[in-house]
C-alpha cells in the first residue's frame, strides 16, 4: 500500500483530510561533475548534532568537516535542510554533502543535490579527488 493510499484510509477513519507530501526532485540525482559545478562547497563530514525546527519545517545539522572541495571550509559548519526534500542527517554518520552558501555563514542543501552517506559515495569521492579542487 502506498503512503497516499494509507493517508486516504486514515482520512476515511478519522473523517478529516490528510495531506501527504512526497519529495519529487525536478531531475535525477546529478552526476558528481554537474553537482560540483552547481554548488558553492562540497564536503565530507561527520554529523555531530541534528536540531529540528518544527516552526519552519527544517532541520539544522552541525557537521565536522573532514575534507572540502571548491574552497576551504571551517572545521565545523552548520547546514540547514527543509521542505519535503529535506536531506536526512544521522548523528555519527559520515556524509558527502553538496552545499549552497546560506545566511549567517551557514549552508543549505536537500536530498536532490546528490548528498549521500560517504560509504555509498565512493565513485563521487573518486571523481572529486581526481577532478575537483581539494582543500
């Protein structure tokens, strides 16, 4: 049963409409070279904290940077992700992140940019090490 069908069943049982939102990326996950060109910073980093903000439907993650490409990154950065395509940060996991410069010195991202757990990003990291500008 799909989530939309399940939501419809819940609405029938409780007599209220239920909105089910799903992420639909405009295009498939870009290859590493396209993702690299389109963002301000690429990093591998370990997620050290995740703070949801229900008021804005967003999540702020604190990430310890292990390696960066395109420009030098501070040792620790904050990354905000939100909306229906929010990237799912997991404390303790090492991630490959494609980031846009945000307000107040932080960064933004979402799951459509090519972000993933570093352990499943070997080909992208190989490309970055070979063709990207590392710091």
